[in-house]
């Protein structure tokens, strides 16, 4: 398959070619690791992403660019008590700062998307290593930042039925897995302590936002109701847990 064909199939799996809003919901856990310490399950984790796709033509992609897509999305996710699975407001007497990423956009150009045929399923896998200057320099945020460079690794897998992908529907059913390795979260106030976190989650492409669990929809409606919809226009840069923490100011 050509890079353009692979990207088109990934877009049908992750979002929808017709521009309709698509909701993914996921659930999992967050584990800690540190030298000389056992792994610990610190939190449950549950999240929602609402996205829509726009075609991007070559002339809009800049000099030398190739046509592709822009995915416009918002993403909310919540740290849970690992036992009761209730949404946490505090942890070890610290205020929990949940994930409110607005926007969480992506620009896709044709590339050889890793695709694996698994019998009656097809898997698209994406490995995203991140390394860039931290929004929270250690000198300014000694309790909240481990390094002046933010480093993390995001590992995605999207699974869709091969029969559905063989058709021409703009959107196909999908499930997903997501693993993330990251530093300690800023609100955990771990400073430069060695170690970090591993997120391990799995999720599904829903028929609509109304299928998100009622507890989660209620929490979003009470705090940031705009996260029930995808953004109406492209903006940048993206929000992250680190930039959102900085935006909140001194705590």
C-alpha cells in the first residue's frame, strides 16, 4: 500500500473521513517506578477524546508539503482511586490536577504507517518519542519538575476488523491500546526524585459521546462542558499536563 492509502485507513480507524465527530473512551492504570523500589499501582485512569478530521491540501501544508489531514480534538482524563475507581480530588494531601488538554490536535502527512495484519483484525501502531524543553524549568518549579528537558514515550495501537477496513465507509469500528512512560506529574511534587510513571490503558471508538459512562460525562459537564465536543477551528500550540499546570499558576 502507498503511504497515502495507509494514512487514509489510519484516518478511518482513528477518526472519520466525513468530518463527523468521533469519541474514544479509555480506561487503565498508572504505575510508578523508581530505582530500588517495587512497582506500584498509584492510580486508575479514565479518559475521553472527541475529535474530527479535516482534509489538508498540499497548498495548505507549507513549502514542500504533501496533502494529508488535520485532527482537531479535545482530551479530558481523570486520575482515579486504584481501588474504588472514584475520581480523585486529592492525593497525599496534594490537589490532583486532571488532564484538560484543549486543544490536542495533530497534523498528519502521508508516511508508511506501521500496519500489521492479524487474521480478521488489522493493527496500526504508532510510537511517539517526545523530547523538548520543559514548560516547567527546574529553577522555577523545583517541586514540580524533574528536568529542564521533557522526555516521554507514547505507544499507540489501533485495531479494526479487516472486513470493515476493506469497505469504503468513512469510519470503521476500532479498539485501541495506549502505553505512556513519563516523568512524575507536576502536581505530585516529586522534584528531581529518580523514577516516573507508566500509563497502561485500553479503549474503544464509541458510537457517540452519549455512550461515555454517565459518571464521566457528569464530571465533564460540571467542570469543562466544552470537552464534550471537538474544537470548531484549528489552533496551536497543544495543551499538555505540563502547560496546563503552568497556566494554573502558584498553588
